[in-house]
């Protein structure tokens, strides 16, 4: 069976995606910086390639378009945020410590990606491809956090609302609040996290 050049290019691009590599990482980093500094509309493939100190042909060897690298970043940032709220290996850990640790980790992940988090939040309502990735993140973190609160011994907590409703408030507050202070000083970010943890402790009823 004959293989066209375009098919060969697609296979090569897929292989580069699977194997990763320094060049792909440089392009992702450059795109993240461009989107953060300039916004999505003003960013071009040429600007991304220039910031990565490479060429347009090299960009297209790894990504089909600006849209594709945008979605790759959305998936990466979403995965980082979801991983920050991981509840793996918490058996025996006091719930108060679990809540504090996961809230701090989530806030730190938002701080590290503040501009992109704001971009994806803004794009999700108007772009189905971004929404598919971003909404999946929100559903998973909400479901995981809700299940955890529902599993707590009622004798040790006094939830002010049903778990799902409480999680909506806590997740929205930490997500959007951390996004707003992402560019503030380390001291200001630390105050924000400490305040959020205290609020969560009150609402959960420790």
C-alpha cells in the first residue's frame, strides 16, 4: 500500500507527540508564554516559533496548528490541576491535613499557570474543544472532592451544606481566587492560601 507524504507527516508527528522530546517541550513553553503575554488572538505560529528559537517548519513538525498546541496546553494544565488535588495515599491522614494540603497544592498549580488558567476559563464557554478538556477537569475534581467529604465521619465534622454544594463553593473560591492573585507577591499568595484553608475548615466544621 502506498503512503502519501501527508500520511507520513501525520505518522511522524504522532510519534513525536508520543515520545515527547526537548523540542516539543520548548514549543509548548513558548506557546504558553505567548498566550500569557499576548493572548490567544494576537499569538501566531511565527511568534511561537521565534520564542522557541526555531522555525515554522519545525513547529509544524510537532503541531498541526496554533489550535492544536493550545489544546495540548489545556490538557497539560488541566492534568496538573487535577493531580494537585490527588487523594492517593491519604489513608490515616487526618482530614484537616488532607484538606489543607490539597487546597495548597491546587492553589500552587494555579499560581504556576495563572495566565493560562484565566485563558482557558474564558475560552471554555465559547469553544467546545477547550470546554471538553476543561469541563472534564472540573467534573473530576468536583466528584473526587465530594466523595471525600461525604466519606468523613459525621462525628468529626459538621458540614454547613450538602457535600456537593459545599465543594462547588470551595472549588470555585480556590480556583478563581488563586487565578486573581497569581501575579501577586509570594507573601500575598501565602495569605490567600492560608485564608482559604481557614474558610474551608469553618465550612467543613472541623
